[in-house]
C-alpha cells in the first residue's frame, strides 16, 4: 500500500516501545541519555528527543529533572484470538476507558450490508459510530452495523457501552467472528475523530461477528491507533506431511 513512510522519530518511538515490551527496559528503569540513544539508533539527538516525547505523551515514560527518563508503563500485548473486550484492554494498559457515541441512525441495508449480514433487499440496519478513549485520548474509532430486526425499538436509544453485551441480552450473543486487518493511513474522518494528522498510520479492522447458529449479527469497521495496546496473532505451522491447500490467514475475533 502506498503512502507516507514512518519518519525517523516514529521509528525510534516504535523501537523503544519494542524494547520496553520485550523486557529490555522494565518499569522503573532509567533509559540511556539522548547521546547514547542517538548513537544506538544512528539518528540525531533531536530525533531521539521527538521519539521520547511520543512515549512521554502516551504515559510510557516519565522525565525527572536532573535524573533522566524512566519507564513508567509497559505496552500491553493482546492476541487477536483473545476474548478480552476493549474496556478491559484499555484498563490493562493502565488507562481509564470511556466511550462516546458520535452518531446513531437507521438506514436501508446497502449491497455490502446484504452480503455481509445475509440480509434481504429492503432490510434496514442500525448504524452506530463511536470513539473509545484511554483516559482522554481517542484510541479506537468504529462504525458498527447491526440488522435492525435484532434490536427492539424501545432500546435503540439506550444501547449501552457494549454492543456485544446488548446482543447477548437479546439472545443473539456473539460466539465467533472473522476479521480482515490492514495497515492504513488516516483519512480526514479518522484523523478528526482520533485527533491525528491525515496520513498518520492506523490499523484497520473489517470484521463480521456471528451468533451460536452462525448467523451474522454485527459488521464492524474499526480504526486503531498504536499507542495503547498491541495486537498479536499466533501462527501455527503444519506438519511437513500435512496437505493444506491455499491456507488463508484469518484472525478470529478477539471477543
């Protein structure tokens, strides 16, 4: 995919995050000074300082005057096949989760809805547009589409913070899902909702979730920033004598 490549400061930020994640630097450790880090990463001190600043702003580092820069939080890693919801993931990273509904509307199911949610022509969907926050920082922007027939009219204005919980209470609880993941660049809408610059990198989820009968009950489009938690996918090798044809990489739902 074409687009802006990470600049040197972003590369320093990402490498530092990895060093903290893998235990090279632990909570309470003092990081090497900017001169040492500039030599380590073969960049200028100003670039190191900018990389540090991104992690300071995200709460992973703290700076004590006259003493240096210290690790205060470890980035949380979550498997894509885990059953942990976003609120728990954000809490595990040491932040306070919250959610804001940007818009909610009923509209006719388009061709994509009909295919993804197995809907007939003329059916309607409930569209919910939300932003999830870690403390006061937006970290996930989502557009969810639910078959309107699944949601009684009396609760449409009060869905609660979790559509998964709502569907569970309606006897259409999600039991599995499939998601396509893509690295993308923030467009105008994503940049506005996530307080980013256009062209900043994001992780995009395109997901459909199913109930116990295999009926699609929720289609989601999500844009994730990378400064609160990391997503990991465990891959398993097949034995040499197995006859697997055209394996498809599909991430099972994280719920």
